[in-house]
C-alpha cells in the first residue's frame, strides 16, 4: 500500500495519477482510494479541487462522491469502508494508492486506530450545547477533561469538539487513548509526503481560493442548497462552502468570503504539515520537483 499525503495545494492528486501510470508501465496496476473527507461528498467539486472521472487517466478511483451533503462524514464510518476498498484492490493484484490531506482519515486507515461508538442522545445534547453556547465553552470543557485533545483540535472546530467530548463521556478515557502517539501500522505501507516552502504554499493557496470563486463556487453552493447543504452537519462547515453560504445570505461580501477562506485554508495547511510530520518513516518529496514521478517511484 502507498499513501500520498501533505498539505492542501501541493499536487497530491496529480502525483497519484502519475505514479499509477508509472506502475502500470512496469506491469503493476494501481487504484486510487480517497482520503479527503470533503471529496466524499457528491456535488462538492470546485471547493474541494476534485477532479472529474474524465481526468482519471483510466485509473480506478474509490470513495469519491459516496455521501449526500446532508450526511455526516465521520472517520469511524470511513475507516472500514476505506480498508475494505484497499483489500479489494489488493485482491485484484493491484497497488492501492491512498490519497488525501485529511490527517485523521489517513491515519485511521494506515495505523491500528480504534474508534469508540456513538450515543445519539449524548451527541444530540452536545450538539445542542454547541448551538446554544458556542465552541468556546465546549473547548473549555474538553481542556478540563483532556488538555492534549483540546490543544490538537483548537477552540473553533465545534464538530470535533463535540465528538471528543462524546468519546471522553463514553469511555472515561482521554481521546488520545484511541490515537496513540506511536501507532502500529495496520499493514505494510510506504508513505510519500509532498512539501513546499511556506511562502510558496501560501501564495499558491491564496490564488487557488480566488480561482474557486472564479470557477463558479458560488453557483455550485447555490445548487447544493436545495439538496440540503445548509442542514449538513459536516458539509455546511467545510472551508469555502461555509463562506460561500454566508456570501449568498448577505452576511459576507465576496472579498470578505474569499479573505476568510484564504485565512482558514492557510491555517488548515499548517495543521496538516504538523500532523504528517509525526509519521514514522515518511518520505518527503518537493512538490515542484520536475522529476517528481520518477522520485516517487524510486522511493517505492
């Protein structure tokens, strides 16, 4: 199994296709398995930089467009689906290439993480507290119960704060008990990470957000509203989509929506870098290496 990770905007998708083509030229088929939480959603294309099937270069892809925008994306649900897809790819004699920047989703597949179940009544109460009190109060509760988890999640990610408090309440243990510092691999894996100098990455991300609006993100979001986007616990809070919704409601100007999305995207990229730096044995590659495909193949 191969995993391609790194911050958003570094070309993970393109490398996965190039690597699959190089493997095919050597007589080994390869298939891509998605590890980007937002690319699970049907219709969320522009804001997630999802490539259409017409650009898959004949490489089979899995776990794209499998959720409606009203569904909640959870890593506990994703993990068994992704592992089943990988096992099916390997049963066909092909190489699974896990691709994405959602750190917890990647980790849930390649490491032996176990996720506690859920309690609908408890979850509903915590969601109500989030709506009534805001994420700051939930952050303080989590900080009192599990300071390490609170630091990792931060004070603004309400959905993850709710889940962490749920896990603490259900298990009586810190969230970190389910996410060990030195996890055991689920099965053999080679992890390739794409890196970029911070200033270059910032410029690329800012330009990418502007292109999202130029490419019609607002129209895409408007088309998803009748399909329930505003009711989606996960989808409605996605970076870019939340800001586009606010613009459509008149709560933000276009300039404000773009600037807020750029700021959140830069912050998210920094968290991604910190997350993947902890991976043991990761092989880092420069995102703009003109021989990136060959360099990746050499590392395998």
